[in-house]
């Protein structure tokens, strides 16, 4: 390969990296929202409503935060940004539920979630599952709050 072709490829790579940096910067910050759906824990506790209200931080390619419902049940989530385009970032991760029916309370990983951040219009939409389901048990939506 000639030096001019190598130089052109290197220049294009630098331009691409510089262009991608503002995309990731627009995604970072606090996101919050609501969700629907029901999960019935195997322990016999009444159904809980994961992601009914949630808040999380996108930073350094990760999305993590907490959710809670109107009955006082709560948990956490953590995911990684696995795809980033000029308009959308896609995240996959796992969510947990804090089981307070025992002492000490224990954090149980319930299942996966996915979220699409449409950061140009500052909104997001996603779905969550439990380990034993193949279809979403609930959906969530939200918006960018700020830095």
C-alpha cells in the first residue's frame, strides 16, 4: 500500500474519531423515566412493578441506576452501550430487585433489559425481561435530564 493511501486512511480514522466524540458527549448525563409491566418474584411476594420510576447515569459507555415502584419495591440496573450511531445508542444490561423479605436484604439479578437512547431528541425507550421469559414483561421510556 502506498504512503499516500496509508496517510489518507489515517486521516479518515482521525476525522471519524473526532466526529464520534461529540456523539458520545451528547449521550452522557442523567436519564430518567417511567415504565410498565409486572414481575412476580418466586418468593411469593405480591407482584412488583419494575422500572415504574427509574433514574440512571450514562457515562463512559455504561448506563447504571435504580428503579422503584409505588409499593416501595426497588432495584438497580447496569448496562453497556454496545452500539452508537449519529442518532441512537443501544444499551444491553441486567436489572436487579432488592428482596427485603429476608435479613439481610439480598440483591437478586432478575433478567436482561435493553434501551435505545435517541439522544438527538433526548428521549429513550426500552424493554425488560425476567430470566424465564422470551418476550418482554414490560417497557420503559424516558428523557435526558442533564449533566
